[in-house]
């Protein structure tokens, strides 16, 4: 090798100096032209001078030379590879181990030859190695064990790439020379086994740690002192200890001379020192090991902050900070030598371990305090402390199934699903399906009413959602929840209204999840998270229906069909076994009966039901009558009685079930009377008939028809039904008022029904007479008298036609 060759270095030399693969060095030098060529192992290979190497390679070589105590990087690169030799000479190794090494050589050569092939991936290389190993030995090994053998072979070769040397394929454990003849002094030293008795308790007895080795030496030295004090000769005891330690803990020394030298040196240090483990513990590893880098708090905060900005992606954050040179010089210099290993997503393990836990904690807070609270600690609830019927819970959800209805066939909707369940048994009591995208206080109140009519009032109270059922729905209707609870919170009912603050506190959320498990097979199923699930077939069907290319009945269920199917699904859930914490193997139907208790639920009689079905609204009679808003809809009531009470403050008892009739009392809740609703008419430009027709349109275009209420059929045994509810109960002080209000409502309803029959009859006469008549025009008295006469006139034969027919005959 001439002087020029010593100034240029091949890829193999650089890879051996850095202890990395040649493939990794090739990748670094792919954009650097070689300075020439040198002869290695009889072949001409490309070579680079140290000055032409990339900056990061030069820095890593300089750092590696400092660590290994070489004068400069060039000296490190020019060092010949260390030829590994086994402890036992090859000629002294048994034949079976030699054959095993030959088999391993045969299995590893195809892999080693292709190790530096840039086309060959690491996974493919490993699969090839496993296949060759099975071919050579006849059995499989794990990928982890194969990688261990592969790395051992590379390490023993030390970059020389002399794959023909049989020594590098030998086993780790090789038999040594026969041990020297046991010295006679052993038999004269009793209890030698006590010196090494603790070795069996080590985690790895064959490879004890430095501290465990120091403990063995200490026990041996203590035994030596004790034996000498007891009158034994020091040399004889030492010879016995040499032999005993070498036979029982061979990892301490290779042979007797080495054991003797180590023993005497350590004993001298131990006896002149404090006779502690620290005096004889091997300090070489700590002395020559590079000092571990401590990442500063400033760097940690930078990495953590950038990780949160990157959405919790630690690899992206580390990559950006390194590219921006935003971290401390000490940290950058320390990890720069590892850049040769980096993939795009590489992050040093120490850095990742330092920030991963904090990233997971902060990700809960980055979305806001509510998300952090919901994702954090929560209260475990005990569901055994009350009975079925004590608490009812209501909530809403948007079901994942589209349906259509007659008045809007081109706009399938998912609507709103309101349900009421029993908290102890999770038994579904009733539900309401609303076609609109939102619902209001009337729907909530009517759901409570329907549940009461079938099952009664809960013993303790209602458990509702905190947000929607308290604020957005009830208060949004300009009617406070306190007014909604009027009459139910006092005697004799004493019901409580509690609002859950977290979804975890609502057992009904689990019920909704169970119901949706049955819906994935239904027509129009769009997924529980439609925006992300993206069922393309359903989205295409929606587009076709909205553009009138497909009849909605071909793709979606009609509203009536969907309500019927919901009843079936609710009944399936009620009768299906649940293995959770609450029911523990019972069905909701069984649990409702088993946990019902001895006290039946209460039902209101007809004289007190107005407290449940009505809103109590303080109103003032204006010149236009009694007016108020319920949600976004305005209601106006007026008749001759309200005309006499203009300016008076009264109490209106508004029933969402019967909004056409309003019961009114004075402020003392006495002197009740009823008044019908006055519909609105167009403001300008309408004839009398057009105004009547507009009134009919308003009556037809009300939202009440969009509500379909269902009460789940329970099918409980007769003996259980007999104890479910008490007879109707009432408040004695308000019983007379309720009865009087009900009588007035019944009387007003009879009048409305009679009037409706007359209007229907006149409508039929108008149809027969081929007269276009608006529905509200039939209320006029003159129309009622004229239509029968008109029909009679039209049915009489025409005299002119009779004469013409006579002439023709």
C-alpha cells in the first residue's frame, strides 16, 4: 500500500470505523464523487479523501476517534480489522461443534453476500436468512434469534468481510482445556460452598452484574480473613478459593493464573480500604463510558411545544427542530452521530421517552377544558342503591338511518330520537321520533306525559341532560324549566329534576349505543359518524332521491315503517340479556320486574293531569287577546270573554297536546274559562276567500303532525301489572280546578267536533255541486243555507234539453 492509498479510504473502512453497514455509508456518499481508487483484497475500489467526506461523516469520525483514544480520524480509518479468535484453538474444538459452524457458514453465506445490495431490503434479507437456516439445519428459529446470530457474525468479522473464516461461525460457549488438578487444600477448607451460595439467587447466575461480582469477591475475602484468624494457613486457603471460584463462578476469570492475579489485587485493595463493595467493584465501564447527555429543560419544553403544534407527532416535531437548528448545540452534537441511522420518523429513544407521557397528557387539554375533564378521572357509580321506577332518564340522539315522509319525499332525514328509560333496569319506556333537525319543549313535555300515562310518575324524579334539556330547548322556548316543573315538585308528588353534567353520567348513552348495533342492517344506514364513515352507497342514494331520479321508497324506509321498526328494535333490546355491571346477565324487562320494589308508581287522575300536561304561563290580556310564543311559534287566543278582560293579568294553562284550546284562570287559580286559538292570516292583498284559505294552510302546515309518539309495550305478567301503579292521585286543593278545566275543555272539544262535522257535510255538497269552496268558507252561515238549494237546482232536469230530446224522438 503506497502513501496515496493511506490518504484515501474505502466505504468498507469508513463503515468499520463507525460500526455501521456499508449500505448506510454508500447512502451518505451517493452525491460525492470519489477521489480515486485503491486496492483492497486484490480488487480496485473507489476511495475518498477525508477532506472530501460530507461534514456529518467527518464529525462522526472525529468523535469516534476521540472516544477510542486515537490520535486523529485518519489513524482510526487506517487501523486494520481486528481478527477475532476463539478462546479455544480450532484444533481443540470437538468435531460436532466444527460441523455446526460449517452448517451455519453454509446458511449465512447467501445472506452475507447480498448484505450490501441496495435493492435488498432488511425484511427480505431476514426472510432469506431464515429460509437458508432451515435448509442447512432442518428446523426453524425465531427472527430475533437469527438477527442475534447475524449481528454476532458481523461483529466478529469487524469489517474485513472474510466470510470464509470458520472461526466467526462458532458458538458462544466453547469447551476449554481440562481444568487443573484440584489442589489438596480444598478438602482442608470447610464450608466453601457458603462463599458462592448466593449465586443461585442472582437474576442471571451465568452472567452476574458488576455489583454481584463484587459481592462474591467480598464473601471470599471475608472467608479468607475468618479462616486465617481460625489458624489456617493463608496460602492454602487462597489456593482452595482459587479453585472453588473458578469451578463455581467461571465468569470471574479464565484460568488459575488470572484468578490468582485478580484475587490478590482485589484483596489488597479491599483489606487496605473500608472493606466495602465499592472498594472492589469494577469501575472500568463507568470510567470509560461516554458521559450520558442530560437534556436541558429548555430543550424539553421546545420539543414538547413543537410536538403539540404538530398534533402530537413527535417525529415531525423532532425533524423540524433539527432542520431549523433550534435545539442546543450540545444536544445537536450528541445526536448528530446517530443521523446515519435515521429514517424520516427517527427520534432518539431518550428524547421520545422524555416527552411521550407529557404529550399524551397535553393532548387531552389542547381541545379545551371540557375534553380534558371528560378524558380524565371520573366517578364510579353504584347502581344497586335504588329500585326500578325510582328514576326515569330522558335524552336525545340522531339515529344513523335516513327515512322519508310524504310531505318532503325529496329530503330524507335522520331526524331526532327522544327516549325515556328506567335508570335501574335501563328498560326503554317510551320514545318519540321527530322529523325535524331539532325539537322543543313540547316534545319533552309530551314524552313525559306519554310515559306517565303508560307507567306512572317515578318515585324520586327525572334525570335529564344538562345542556339541551335544560337550556337550549326549554329556556330557548322562553319558558323556564322551573315553570315546566310547576305542580310536580310540590305536594303530593315531590319529584326532583336532576341534570347530568357529563355523558358518562347518563346510562341512556349506553342504551343508544346498543340500539344502534341493531341498525347497521337497515336501509339508509349512514354510519354513526356520517362525516367520517362515508357510506358511499347511501350518499349516492341521497343524491339520486334529492334530484328526483329515484323514488325514495326504493332506498329508504317511510317514516311509519321506520317507527314500526324502532318499536321492534326497542322490544328486542328490552328482552335481550345484558352482561354489564348494571344488569349482570338479566334483560331490562326482567330487571324492571326484579328490582321494582314494593311501592307502586303514582298516576294522576283526570282532575290533576293538567299539572303534567300544561305549562303555567302568567299572561296579560292585550287588545288582540292573549298572545305568547312557544319556541318560534306564536299563539294567539281571543273570544268575547277575553274582550271583557283587557288589561287583566291571568294565568294561561297551555297544553302542547291540545294547542287549539287554552284554559285560563285568574292569578288565584280560580274562575277558569277556555278560549280557542285565533290563526294568523296574510297581512295584505288577500280577498276574504284567500284569507280563509290562508287560515286553512296555517292549520295544515303545523309541526305537530311531524311528531310520532310511541310508548313501548311492556307485556308484563298480569300479577306484576297489578302492582305497577297506584290509583289516580291528586292534590285536594287543586282537584276542583282540574275538574272544572277538564269539563270546559270537553265542552269546547264537543263544539269543535260538531262544527267539524257540519263543515265536512258542506264540503261534500260543494264537491257534488262542482263549486270551489275553501275549507274555512264553509263556516259562514249563508254558505250553509245556499249549498243545499244549489244542489237541488242542479239536479232538476233542463227544460230546453227535454224539448230537444222530444223533437229528436
